[in-house]
């Protein structure tokens, strides 16, 4: 089912579940494409009855039925004052103009998309979309931390984050298992992986943070949203600067 179905009318709502309830009055029924059904009356922001992302929803002329596990919601419309089905999209924070149409790009759920055309750009984890635009294609830039802070065009075909990270950190550190160089690679996510793969399978996902220090194990330490950590999550060593001065060696 695509679009949002909206029905305003005199309704009887029967909810069966944790506690059964029947309500009657003039209400607005909203059926979302994800199976969420909301029934609103005259007051407040809270629906008088609802079922979120129901497994099964049927919309007939006079009845809307939603079922999810042992819960069900049935709305009988005795008299419809108005009804219709309208387009629905993910609404998000506006971040700039669409390059392909007159629409406005919005950021929702980690992606930037246009509600008016199929344009879509995926954002890396932790990215912030900026007000500045790309000098080459006019799309918004985003800022993200991968070892350093990078400001990159939304369109990976215009400017590649991977390329920027590679220029900065490829072969920068050594594999703790075999001494080979750690390469900046993409296998699903961005990695620092040993150049001797598949003979050496050492690899670490690239942290969303800035390189601020080096660990006693030889690997870099990153400042992330949750604090400082070694590239190797399993490494228990502290950053070298936090080594006590009187550490007897
Ligand atoms: Zn567009
Ligand atoms: Zn660009
Ligand atoms: Zn290695
Ligand atoms: Zn370490």
C-alpha cells in the first residue's frame, strides 16, 4: 500500500488487546503505508486509538481493520465526511536544493533524498550535513570524522570520502600481527586492513573519530563520541601519553 489514507467521519472504534475499548464519535482515521493506524478525535495530540506498524491492515469502504499479534483495531465508519489517499514520504531536515528537480533535499534516517524525484545519497555514520555547497556540483557538503575531519560532497561520484581517507591514512600504520602496512579499504564499511590479506586477516573497522594519539601496542588512538580508544577494540592498553612517568621498564 502506498500513500496515506485519511478518513474523517462518524466512527465506532473497537480495540481488542491488553484492554478492550470501544469508542464512538467524530474522528479522523489515518492509515500509514507502514501499517500504522491512528484514530484522532477533537482534543490533544494523542490518538484515542492506534496500532503501530500492524502486520495486516485492510481498508474497505466502511471498515478499517488492523491486526498485530493478539491486538486488533477495527474502525467502522458510519458516515464519512471526507476521505482520500495522498502521497507520503519520509519527512526530514531540509539540507539544500535537489540537483535534478525543483525539490528540496531532506535528511531522514541517515540518507539524503528528494521527495519529488528518485535522487538519493547515503551518508556515512556520524556525518553532519553542512550549509556550504560543493564548488563543483553545488550539492551540500557533509562533515565526518575518519581519522581526521573531512568535508566532502554528498555525491560520492563527485568527491569520494574513501579517496580522501586513503590519501590521509593509507599505509600510515603497521599490522600488529605481521608488520605489513595497514591499507584503507572498503569491505561493506571502511576498514584499516593488512596489505597481506588473505594471508593475514587482520583488519579493523575505521572508527568515527579523530586520530589523537598512539597506543602502546603501536596502533592509533581515536577520539570518538564515546571517548578515546585504540583502533583495536580488544586492546586493553592505555594511550602512551597516559603512561605513568615512573613506569619501571
Ligand atoms: Zn529532486
Ligand atoms: Zn560535488
Ligand atoms: Zn598483517
Ligand atoms: Zn592498543
